[in-house]
C-alpha cells in the first residue's frame, strides 16, 4: 500500500469486552470514557472501510476482511453531540445542563468575591494564621487564630491538631456555597440522565461494534 503512495488509516485498537457487557444490561449507564472508546472504534472502522472500498480491486485480500461491514456515521454523530473530544459531557448537550453550568459559574464567581472580601478584612485585623486559608469539604475556609474565632461569624469546619488554628467558612459565603453544592448535585443528575439516554441509543449497535472490533483486530 505504501509503495503505491497510499496511507492506510491508523488502527486504534479498543477493548470492547467490558463495554459490550455493560451495554447489554438493561438500564445500565456507560461512562464518558467508554463513549470516547466507542467513538474512536467506529471512527477508525469507518475510515478503514472507506479506504478499502475505494481500493477493493487493488487489495482484494484486505477488502475481504471488511466483509459486509458498512460505514456508520450515526454512532459518531450521536456521541459527539453529547461527549467532547476530551471525554466531558458538553454543556450544549441539553438546555438544562447549559443553564446549570452557567449558574454554577456565576455562583462560584460570587463565592470567590465574597471570600476574598472576608480574607482581606480579617487579614487586616491580624486574626489569620500565616497560611490564611485552606479547603474543607470542598469549600474555602479561613485559617483563623483560635483566640479570635468568636470574632469571625461563620461555620467552624475543623481545628488544627495543635488547636492554635480554627478553620471557618465565612458567614457571607454559607448561602451561596450551599447553592453551589445544590447545583453540583443537579449537574450530576442531568449528566447521568444524558449518559443513560445515550447508552440506550448506542445499545442497538452492540453487534456492529463487536464486528468492527473483530475487523480491526484482523487488520492490526
């Protein structure tokens, strides 16, 4: 093939056994990475089939390997509508997900601004430890010198082993942080719904996917 100036599509092997087992279970949900693998498999198979169909008289032995396999653009399109190239569910996958993520961005910006205001205020008062802040339960907290902890309104998350530092979520952040936590859970539910729907859409192509896998394994 190379001596004739042709470049055979690169073969990207994908192990389908784990995916094929999951996809046949009623109500199952494939993970984002599995859809990336399926898309890669189908995209490679499509390129190989298109290449060999165009050269079937020149490479009859190779053409026999693809048998009756046909190009399928539908699978790639369905997955690409939901899953990005990086394996992340796209915000554009649904209006609800787009709305949730926009709200998350806005709330996180608000939380960041409020926390920075509190940080600046209590740093000026001299009530913070040298490292000033930390993370507790995925929330930014102030590292308050324990002798001043009653002067800082908010929720105490924990104290240092020495007891010299108390980690406090500023009161000004509590409401917005709770809203962020609620939106994160809403985002997870919407992503799960989208993946479950996509799994059901891909399931009927189970046999075709195994056929593609077998074809590429022979050609590899």
